[in-house]
C-alpha cells in the first residue's frame, strides 16, 4: 500500500513542530506538504527542515483555508491522505468540509471558533464539529478532534485511567503549568488572539452532573506538581472539558491553568479596558478595528520566543475514582523542557507539546490503529498505543499512583 | 465699538466649559459660534446653553480645522474677532494661520503637536508657535498661547510671584493634583490620545540652567497640599516648563503631576505592550492601525465622566526666590470642585479648570487689557487682572506666604 501524503495546514510555531516530527517519521508517510495563507511562512519551515538534513519530498502551497473548495482541490491535487490542521481556530469547519469532500483523514488540535463569537454554549463541540459526525461517517473518513496536548494527550490520560485504574471515575482535574521563562516583559505562548479568547468568556466546568459557570481567575488553587513544584492555577475554560464530560457524565471535569500575578495583571488591564474584545470599535478617525487584533499585532510573535525560552512545563490529569468499590487516585503527566524542544525542532515547549501529538495521531491513522473511519475525540480511541508512541517521540508519560512515581 | 464675535473651535468637554463661560459673560461679546469636525457635537453644546437659559446668538458650524483656508473663510464669514482654539492639539498651527490671514485674535490652551511625533526637542514652543511670532506681529493680531489652567493660570502664578514677591526667582515647582474620583475602573480626564502622549516621551525639566531628561514616573515626591492633603506626584513633561524657562532662565522650572498606583499600573501595561504608540502597526489581516487611537476608542469619553465626578483638584506653583537678598517662598494655588463644576456648566473639574481661563483671556482681549497685538505666553502678560477676573469667574486664587493662607 502506498504511503499516505501529509498536508499540514498552518505555518506557525505548532506547524513547525508538526513538520519536523513528520519529517523525523518520514518512513511512515509519503510526501510532506505545508499550506498557509502566507506561503513564505511555509517556505521558512521547509528551510528549517532542510537545515536539519531531512530529505523526504517537501512542498509549500498558498491556501485560503476558509474556502472548502480550495481545501478540497489542494487535497486532490496533492493526493493527501492525512490533513493535519494546525492553522487558526477559525478554519476547522472549512478544512473538515474539504476533507469530507476529498476523502482525506482530518486531525486538529483545538476547537472550531467563530471569529465574532466568544465562549459559546456548552458543550462546545456540539456547536460545530459534532454536527458533522454523520457526514464524516458517511464519507468513511477518519476525523480526530483535539489531538494536541491539551486537548489531546490529557484526554488520553483520562482514558488510560479508565482502562487501567478505575471502573468508576469521580473526577478529572487537568492541570497545565508552564514554569518556563521567555525573558520578555509580556508575551503569550501561542496566538494571542486565541490565547485571550480562552479567558474572556465564561469558564465552564462540569461538576455534579451539570455545567457550572465562573469568571476567569475567580477560582484559584495551589498545586504541588513534579519538577515544577508549587504553582497557582485557576479554573479555566478549555476544549477537553466539553468532550470528557460527555464520556464521563458522572465525573467532575475541571481544567486548571497556571498563571503568574504579572500575567493576570496584564490580562486584567487589557480586559477591563475592552482591548480584548473581538467586536470592532470605531476610532475618532472612523476606522473600524477589532481591539484584540491590535493587541495581537503589538505582542511578540510566539514563535520568536523559542530561542530564549528556558524552564519546564508540567501538564497532567489528577483522576480520582474507584476499582471494585475501593477508592484511589492517580496523577498521569508529562514534563517537557523548552530549551530541549528548541534544540530539537526550533520551537518552544508549548508549541512542542501541542505539535508532537497530532503527528503521533497521524502515524496511528497511517498504521490503521486509529483509522476508525468516523469522527472521534481522543478519549474515544485506545490510549496506550498513542501514549507509548508519544514516549518514543519525545513526550514520555509518567504516573504517580499507589506504587510511586514511574513511567507508564 | 461693536462687540467682538467669538468662535470656539472644538466641541469636547473643555469647549463646553468655554461656551458656558462665554455665555455667562455675554455682555462682553457679540455672537457665539462653535465649529467642530463633527457639527452635531457643537449642536449638543448649544443645547446645553439653551437648557441653562442663555440667550446670546449661538450657531454651530462644521469645520476641518486642519485646513487654514477653511478656518480663514469661516472667521471672515462670521466676522469673528476672537478665536478660542480648544480642539485637538494637532490643529494649533492651521488655526493660527487662519487667524493671521483673517486678522482675528487667537487663544489656545495647549501646545501644538504633530500627530506622528512625540516629545520633540525643547523648548517645545520653539518648534512651532514661536516661529510665527514675526508673522503674528506683522498681522497686528493678538495670539495668546497656553491660556488654560496648566499651562495658563500657573504661568500667571509665576508672574504674580515675580511682580509681587521676589526680585530673584530660584525655582518654580508646578504641582497638579486631581484628588477627585470618577468612579470608573479607568479613565483619562481629557483626550486619552493627548493625555498619554504627555507621558510616553522624555520628561524635560529646566534645572541648573539646562534641560534635564528623565523618564515618566522616574522621579516621584510626596506633596502636602491644601484641601487634598498628602499626595504623590511625579516629575512630568508639560508645556509651561518650555516657556517659563525662557522668562526665568536662572530658575529651576519643574512640573509635578499626581498619579495613583492604579493609573501608573494601567499606563505601564499599555506602554510596555506598545499600545500607546503613535506609529501604526499592521494586523494579521493587513489593516494599518495606530494603537493609541484604538486605546482612545475603548476608553470612556472624558466628557461622560462629569455627572459622577466627585472630589477636588489642587493646582499651584511653589515659587522660591528672594527679595532684596532675603530668601522666601510662596505657594499660589486654586482648589476646584468636580461636582460644583458639573452643576454650573455640565463638565467635570479638569475641563472646568482648563476651560474657564481662555474665556478670561478672551474677555481681557475684548477689553483691551491683554490685546497686545503680538504673540505672548501668559507669563508675558499682567497677571493680576487675569487672576482677579478668574476669581470672579469661579477659579479663585489663594496664596500661602509668610502671613498665612489667604486669597490674593
């Protein structure tokens, strides 16, 4: 059987990691294509692949991914069997439509968003992606949603707890701590527009069998985690809460993100002034502008942070449950290193943790293990092959359970 | 002799005060005209005049004040003898040019600024206004620069100290404290664009016979002032330092502005992120935008603060010097009340203190006392008639000297 060609859509920091990881696993795939609105950014990534001595066939393409016909045409032209969508969160549905029409597998790492709307009704997947379940099944393609780190790997962590630890799950607390330092006065670790949009709306958590609503930074809690130590994290809205709550309706599902006081201060000033709004304002001169897009324009490009980034991230799931009526808890986690990520693929750790998992997913699709011919969130798929593959690809999973702290 | 018609250019919070004060002194003038880029704002001010029962002839006009020919034509059409320019700081030179051509007296309250440049070489007046001295004299018109409160009244305070207290002046420290509260999370008291531009550049002070350069918030000092009590103020760049240093080259001339920690935090975040820049940035979508203009668009309209504004302002000059070799000091000041200002003219105290003085200046021009037929800063003109008139118009001057705290 011919190896599948891979088409990466997007050319930011995560796309760079995806490209390098595909190239490192060249034997699993055919050719590697990168398509982006601005083609020169895709070319720049291909140059970094060449600099590392990778030799599989590469090509870049200009693509308006908001146009499903253009996506379909490019997939057909390239005979791409797997599309990895790591572009802006606004293009998921048009890229998925292109895949459905052209018969390619679809993998993304974050939920679809409408540029004009923030924080829609839960569960978020129900507003866009899940509406296409039947169409995906009918087309006989595989569509894997949210296969980054969080969402993605953390969903597999929950599934691992289900498969190997508990017959009843009571709570899943996902904790994301970046204890790294980029050395800038202020910067976001990924696209500021998406980053801030995560925090300006309602914080949804699934507790006691229903959606709870909080404001960002309303609920904080100190965690004591491996390697990164004691860190304050805040109840935050995040994609995976909206799919895990469907699989584990009887469990509490919460997402906690770590923030320093400085980040919170900057965020608070910007939000209180209205500068994080996705709704246009009109200047005195009559220009219509979306404030958030101006904030994005003045902030450092997240990709530019990589060379100076030091320190580590720790992301994991604290899962509580019981087996045969006996209660217990397990913390399943990964620790990643910013500097090591940069040395390997030229990206910082946040992009690294987000970019490696979709490639592991693509490999499992290529091998057939995950080629399920339907739409699936990561927790719907076998966790262990994914986590073991990730371990070999640079994102090892460790577990703290009754026997201590050890690799899975 | 026919009474002079007055043309106000601008229709913001200060213009509203100017209009009410002209109307209160209707006997001194002919008709009152208000011209603004957006005519409806001028109409709104005229409505507030009618609401207060004023009856002199009013009219509004649309005007592009960046076009000197348009300014000239309007002055001629209206037979305006006195132009009070309280529009944006970017229009001074074109309005002055219109006055020179049409033969009208010119009064403004703040220095000219080029939209694309921040904090030019000192003395600031030398970059624009003072270059037109000969043309103003040749045209035989009176042009009074910086006749607001600060600059303006504080310049007259310095002149009063010269005229009535000292034969040698060693230092002039101007202190501007707004101890009022507008009840908003954050707002600027006048046009945010002009407000922030004051603080993003170099802070110039005149000390030891030369220009000293500092950054904003680098030099702070606690003051203990009448009514408002102990307040922290910071060495700031301000117009009047640039004219007073020319008249008093042997004195140290400094300007101190009071700021709370909250204001400084918001300012610091916006500045550090680059959101106070007057240079355009390009969004990911390719739109060219000046960040500062977006910040202005999201902040409350300063005029909207008036109804809820409470508390007082204290602005004054601490002048040290000697008379016949005997050293001494005097603090000459005004205390204004936000609520009282709103009740009288529908504006908050900052607009009130800025808007009353140019009307006092206009009255003195109309009466001939200040109709000097040349360009003058306020300290070049007799101080006592101005300060006594201001006292009758709602801005009384008090003095703390060797004999205690008393009205002038």
